[in-house]
C-alpha cells in the first residue's frame, strides 16, 4: 500500500466551458482542505450543497462536495470531489484555494497511479482507463470496459496460477533426484504445457485484435494516377476529403482519414500515384507512399475494371512487404454497365465497384474488416482486451518459454527455468513485477486530473 504524505488536487473534467466541473483531491489532508473551503461540514458519501469559499473569504461558487473515506475510494486514499459550475475560471480558483490550503498540483495520471499502488486496480486496468477515455469507436470502448472491469486480468491471473503450480511441481521434482520415479510423466507435465500453450494462443489472438481496436487498421490506397483513389476515399469517408480532378498527379501528398467500419477504427491513406515524374513535390509524395506501405495492414490496389491488372501493379507487388494484406478494387464499373461484386482470388479479394456512384463500396468495407480481423472483432468483442505493444511482447515471451519447455521436457532443470521466465513475463502485464521507469512511461500518457 502507498502511504503518500502529500495531498494532490486537479481538475478532473475536460478543458473548456461546461455545465459542471469537478475538482478532485486525494490524500491524507483531502477532508481537512475541503472542509476549510466549504461552508458546512462534509458528510461521508453524502452530496451536500456548499458555498466554496476562498481563503480571502470571498465566495468562489456554489456547488456540491462529495467525500469518500479511505480505503473505499478510487485511489484507496481519502478523496473529495468538489462539483462546481464548469467555468475554467471558477475551477482554476478552486484549485488555487486548495493549493493555498496545502494541496499540491497532481502529475498526469497521478490519481490512477495511486489507485494502482494501493492495489485498487492492476496495471492492465490502469491502462484501460486511458484507453476508455481515448476510445474512438463503440467496440473500442466496450473492450476497454472489459479490461477496466478486470475481466482480462482474471484471465491472465488464471493462466499465471496454473503456470506457477506447474513450476512448483517441476521444482519439487528437482529436490528429490534420488527417487526412482518419472515425475514428468506422472505429473502430466507435457499435457499441462500443451494446455497452457493453447490458452496462450487464444490470449495472443485476443491481444492482436485489441491492438487493432486501440490503434486502428492502416489501409493505403495504391494505384496509377487518376484511377480514382481520391474519389474512393471520399466515398468511404462519406464526405469530400480529397480533391478530385482529371489531371494526373493531383494528389501529391498523403491524405490520412480516420473513420469507423462496423465499429473498427480504420486509418485510410490516399497516396500520390506511383509513377516516374520530374516534379520534385510529387516525388516527395511518392516517397511518402512507399513509407506508408511499409507499416500498413492492407494495401488497396485500385485498377480500372475495363483495363484490369497491368505490369504497373505487378511491379509494385514485388516491392511490398510480404505480410501486408491485399485487396484488388476494380473501379469504374459504371462505365462498363456491370453490377458490383466480390470475387475470391488467391492474390486477394477482387471488389468491383464505382467510386463515382458509390455502388459496391459497402462490399469493400466488409472486406476490409474481414481481411484483417477475426470473427471476434466483428461480433460482440467479448473476448478482446485493449492490448499494447508491451502486452504483446510479454505474451510472445511466454509463448516462447512454453515452447522451449516442451522441447526440453526430459530436462527438468530447463523446464523449471523456462516456466520461471514465463511467470515473470506474464506478471509484468498486470504489474505484479514492473520497473519504476515503465510505470512512469505509462502514467505520463494520462491527462492531469485522472
């Protein structure tokens, strides 16, 4: 438990004008400081109406004070919330009055950090707080709530308990080398390792899906100049985001547009057409196109339906990263009088549409989501948690350790060592073992007041 000697204060509501603004205090002097500001006694867990009084005896505002005694509060400390009118000036005065009475301004994320240090939440739940605040889609918000409620911490901890139990058994085998018993076989160690590995596969898949919900799918439009990339971007966005002309090379720089398809955040980049040119500005745009393709999840290849795939597209294919997904979009079907359709192909789905009329665009949206995500991402998201790179690194290390343990099943010393490594990696996710610099990096991403 954290026994912080200081009492922190900050505005907890968003910046700007609003109907209500909240100033939050946490720490041993929260009640004392708030009581000095309020016009009457503050009753625990009772919403009382007060005049908020400045140390110079002037009334700052009239509002409500709520007191949550430790340990039954968000931070595990004494917490007081002063709810005033949402004027930035009023809230600034309230904070200043608290500071003058002995509080200090909170650091970014310090309230949530104190909740973590006081074992009110684990590190994964703490990260879910900011993921919920920053959620850009309903699906992302739902997954963040799952993580915040501890659902996926329970899943990690269940796996961790099984892993620790197996490690303790293997280490016990090492303590009795003189016994003529095959402890590995008798204890079904190999079967238990296989079970843990299967569970890890499922968790890693959920983590990858959660990372997509958190960061979005990166899609890059690729095609010859004037093939309709900007028109398609405008159709997908539902508004004019890019300039459309019949002049080749109109798009000279990358245009990134953020949108949501079936609850999945998607970042679509309309790029400069890849071609030989003497225009220095256009050359810079083409360079950015290649840079975008290096990190994209999906490449949308636009071709004219009446012309099909040419040597131009085949040349680009040779330079693409091997793991990028590909969708072929055959545009301008309105000129050929054919209906929109989706056709499966070994080199990627073929979508026939018209970027001009919008026919077939929904087929493309469905394919974008299906091409990169599993069924769980498109359904109810019950098995997805909002994952970060550090989670995936740790989970990958656990999987590696379990694989090594299985490969050396006849060497109990190696099995025990690999299970210990897996335990430490898994514990780092929930924060049971976390260095201070990692905590500083995580909580520095929070806004002040949270």
